[in-house]
């Protein structure tokens, strides 16, 4: 699995995941949509930690910085 996410992409995903987590905990989003949002934020955190997004592969997207 080759890394295909850059630092900015990873940080933005973590921020979005934190915002979704806060909104869910606060009760702003709830029900079915809230559950879907929490799962999505979990995926964001996981992909940020491993620096790999499987959805980038078919579109040949690579946001990792060039060395």
C-alpha cells in the first residue's frame, strides 16, 4: 500500500472528523444521519493515520508532497 495522502489532506480530514465528533456529541446531528457521519469521520481518521485513501486509486490522485 503506497501512501497517497499529503500532510494538508491528512490534517483537514482530522479536523473534519473532530468537528463531526463534536457535533454528534453535542446533539446537533443525530439519528441515522448522525450515525453515518460518525462512521464517515472514523474512516477519515483511519485514512489520515495510514496516509492512504482507497478512493484516490481509481482517479489516480496523489496529494503527497514530492521529494
